C-alpha cells in the first residue's frame, strides 16, 4: 500500500539533495571548525556559507544567526537569554496561550525562577489581539514572545503590528517562526523582531539543527557555556553536517517558496472544502484566510481524534491529532482549548499538514477514506448516542 504522508508540520523528509550536500562533512571534511589547519577551516567555511543562506532567507545578517540544536533550543535561548540578561530592568514577560511547548514550558520555568508571565488569550480563530499586548505591557516588561504561525491550527499571527508596539515601548520581541520560515515570506525587519527561532527539519533539512536570529545589539545571556563557538554565544563543537544540510535546505525552499505556497494553498482548500461537504458536524479550526498554506485542522464531533488517526494509519495515511509532541498525551490540545473549543471538540481534532510531495490524488484519497472512517466510528460512538 502506498503511504500518504500528511504530517509535514511534525517533520519533513530530508530532501535528497540536502543529504548529498551533508555527506562529505561526515567523512572527507570531518575537521573541527575551530582547528586552524585546512581541514578545520574548510568545515568552518561551510558553516559560514550556510549561515549566509539562513540569514538571507529571513533578511538578516550572517553575524546575527546562531546555530542551535533545533527550534526548542532556539526558543529556550531567546526566553532564558533575555530574561537572565535583563533582570535588572524588569521581570515581566508577555506571551500567548497558544505557543509551542518550547515557549510555554520555558515560560513556566521562568515563573518558578521569579519572573511573572502574562499568557495572552486568543479569539475563536486563534488570533492574538495586538491591543491586548499593548494593555499587558508594564514598566517591568522585558520581553514579548508571540509565535509567527501556530503549529497545530495554522493561524498566522499579526506579528508586524505587535512588532510596532514592542518597538515603541522599547521591549525585546521574539517570534517562533519554526512553522513559517521557508514556507511563507519571513523578514525580520518587516516583522520588527529582535529574536526569531527556526528549525531545519520543518523545511526538508535534517533533524537536530536550528537557528536563533539575534538582532545586533540585543542583550542576552548565553544558554550554553563552554568554548567560544558562535561568537561566544553558543558553546559546543558545531554540528557541521547538520548546519550544511540546513543551509542547503534553505537554498532549495527559497527557490520554490512562492510557487509551492500557491500549490499547497490550492490543495489545502480542496481538502477543506471536501471535508466540509462530505462530513457533517465537522468544523475548520483556525483562521479561514490568515493561515499557513499547508495546514488543515478540523474537529469532528462524536469521534476521538486518536481513533481517526489509527484508522487512517490502517489505510496508509499519516496525520496527527494535534502537535506531534502532544499527540502521545491524552490531554486535549491547549491551543484548541484556548480558542474556546469544548473538550470533546478538542479531542476530536485532526491536523493535516501538506508538503513538497503531496499530490492531488492523495487529497482525493483522504476525501474518499475519511468519511467512511467517521461513519464507522460514529456508528459505535457513545458520544453520538448520548447526543441523540
Ligand atoms: N516551535 C514550533 C512552532 C514547532 O512547531 C516546533 C516543532 O514541532 C518547535 C518549536 C520545536 O522545534 P524542534 O523540533 O526543532 O526542537
């Protein structure tokens, strides 16, 4: 049976050209980039090449990019780095209630360390209101962190508007762009951010490598202590093959981004329309327009998301109930709850995320298979019986 992979927001397959670009850095060019002889310097040159590509993707300068072990580390670095470096100015952080766990859990950690965190609410579409950001600012606020687009329901947040507010109030502004960089235009100056997180494995690069953009002049405490790598901002011998792969992946997505976003948005709309037509008591979660071109998130009443995922898996179709990290937990998604969904609706959610190798036939197959699965599950559902 041909597998249909519709979970690109969880991770993407590494592009074959990316693997090819990485291979020499495991074998021939294995030197430590800190070594001054040519083996080392060749590796260093490759890192700098990748840095320039990553910077170019987001309109930054090379020296403003610090490579990390992924999006999670970039988020941790941004929040803890700003918090600990600016404690003397204040102890208040503003974030949203729909952030990725990498931001939410770091915020909770900082609360335990004596910082105060405001978790802003969102509306029914998952949008943060910039006015709420403005109202939450106090003279103790040192950081605002709001994600560019949500990984579960795909809503794109008004980052430029929030950036203007942050700039006027002279408060550092961080955005988690893990789901947007390489998929839709991301420009640090247009967004008005001081810090921005990225991850390679969401854009056809390898896992375990990411980056934090740090605007020149931003005061933050290093997160990793040790050697002097990454201009003393992140100790540890660099993941050379990973960084090279990240650079290659960025180069490839950049070439195709606008075409690919259009293609995916068309498929996304076909899938959404088809699901709404063929399955009753189904609603689209997230904003109908301000959303990622590859994300469809729906709640299906009277069925469990997990049951749908397992039944789709038996048909060779991979989707997710929420974000990859929460899909192994039985807690309903904090994102959907924050948008006002009832627990049952949040439990009955499915996330489809489309990508480079998604084809129209695959969407048609989902539209053929899922209504049958839902009908079968509803026929056995105690939830439906109690509704009637
Ligand atoms: N932030 C967002 C919005 C994400 O979707 C993810 C991954 O799911 C992360 C952060 C974490 O990235 P990584 O898996 O590279 O640590």
